[in-house]
């Protein structure tokens, strides 16, 4: 006996329910297994990187010898290599997740198509039955018992109509959600590729730093001590020049244009904030009067290893980016980025190994703008973070007497424009 047309949707419904568990099941399991394996690899690399960071934190406080600095550079190289490997594994994992989502989308689209076919078949069958009068239905039926079976099937058919419609809506909603997740994963993949590029540049910077140090000192501790002494002299000369210029700048701050203290309008620019030198009159600034000229520290220093990502503390526009080492190595900020925000504040990020943004670029809060380093005048890798009142700071060029009349380009502001970052973090 042939299956009546109005019973066909019931068979199709069974197929629709089973399809997601049959199509691509082996492939999905294989992809999930690969993702799990990479997640374990990620955990192992993260543990390795944390180990290197602890070593760097330990040796960073004791760098006063050539051997000590070379040891730190070697450990940094291992850490950066692990950073790159970690990002590469994360890229592979992200690709696998996109592949997994693509399979899921195909299955859901197939299910959606069959559900729609089943629904259309139900509607057609219902329309066919509704077009027959009661007499026509009775005449077309072989026996009274068949009539009752047909009527029972119609009742089931009508009851299942709403179920099919709900199923179509559910699968459609799941499909839209999966596609949104896939788009987010693709965006994450693009960010990881950009991060990988920054880390590779940081690794190259560290390699060059090692070669430069060996070239300048020729493995001589005496030469290393002289190198440090020369850097400090250039730093003192630069600070004197900058202080002279900034002392000529006058400003009356309009405090109404500044955020209130304690409002936390800025986010920390590093992942794990640890202050190594605070703002203003610090022990370090008092112990180095030749460098700070009694004005105190104009920002805060945050612990960071070479290659650690540095984030924008708030959305804004990059109003300047540069490298003072091109003018006078080891004297000032090194590689720096200046961002002006809409809240009346401007922030400076200094001693970077890599700059990832350009002047005029609009950045989001938390966006990676560069990678930590030890460019400029530093005793070890860290991030120097300064907060200015926007009304007082500007990027200027000034001549350098300490480095053969070279021209510095960097942020300049009257001292009143320097604000304590801890008031806004």
C-alpha cells in the first residue's frame, strides 16, 4: 500500500531530527579533538612564559653588570619565542573553531532546508484534504476503518504543523547565532595575526639589542660601565634641556575640563599592573637629582617584560608617535605613543620596543598600541605611563645639545599639566 501524501511529512520529520547527528559527525569530532589538543598546548606555553617572566622579574632588579644584562636578554629571547609559539597555536585553534562553526552552519542549513520542505509538504497535504468535501472523502475511502485512520492522520498532521513551524524558527535562530559567533572568531583571528606580527618585531628588536650590546662592549665589563655612564650623562643633559623649555611654558588649568578624581576613566595599559615607581616625589627621583632636577617623576612606571602588549587606556586619537633613540640613544623616552582622549586627558606610553599605531589613528579603549621594551633611558624593561591635562601638552621639536645638535620630537608640557595617573586609573 502506498503511503498517503499527507503522511509523507511525518517521515521527513524523522529525517530532519536525525540529520544533524549523521552529517559530518566524524569530522566535527576530529576538529574538536584537535582543538582540545591545542588548548593543552596553550596551557603549557602559558606556564613556560610565566616561568620566564619570574626569571626576568628576579634578574631585572640586579642588572648592573654586562653578564647580568646578557642573561636577561637571553631569557627575554626565550620568552619572546614562546610568545610567538603561543600566538601561532592560538591562530591554529581559532582556524579550527571557524572550521567547526562552518560545519555546524552547513548542518543547520541542511536541517533548515529539510524542515522547510517538511513544513511545505504538510501545508500542501492539509490544503489537499481541505479541498475535499466530506462526501468526496467518504467516497474516496475504501472502508470505514480506513476513513477513521485517515481522519486520525489528519489530526496528527494538523497538530504537527505548529511543531514544524517552531522547529524552522529554532533552527533559523541557531543558524544566525552560529554565524555571528563565526564572525567574532574571524575578527579574533585577524587580531591574532596582528599580534603575531608585533611579537615577531619585538623578538627582532631583542635580537638587535643583544648584538648592539655585544658590539659596543665587546664583552668587556669596563666598557659596559662606561656605556651606562654615557647614557646617564645624556639623560641628565636631556632633562636639563626639557626642564628649561617646560619652565618657560605657562598654563592656568581649567579643572572643570578634567574628570573627577577616583572616577576610573582610564584602564590599566598592561595586563597585570604592578607599579615599580610612583608619580611625583619618589625615593628614586630623590636619589637621582641630576636626572629629575627636583621635579619628581612625571608619570608611573609599570612592570612589563619586553614583548608584553601595551593597551590604550581609553579611546582616543594618536596625536604623536616617535623614537627619541634615533636622535640621542638612551637619553629619553625611546619609542613613545601619545593619545588624546575626549575626557580632557592625554596619555603617554614610553620605552616601547614596537609601535603598532600611527599618528592620526583612532584607537579603542583596550586596543593594543605597541609592545613593552627598554628603549630610551631605562634601568630595565618597563612601561612609563604619563597622564597630562590635554589643554597643556603638545608634540614639539627641540634641539639637543647633548647629542651633537640633533632634534628631539616628543611631548612637551608645563609641569602643572602632569597629572597623577592613579587619580584616574
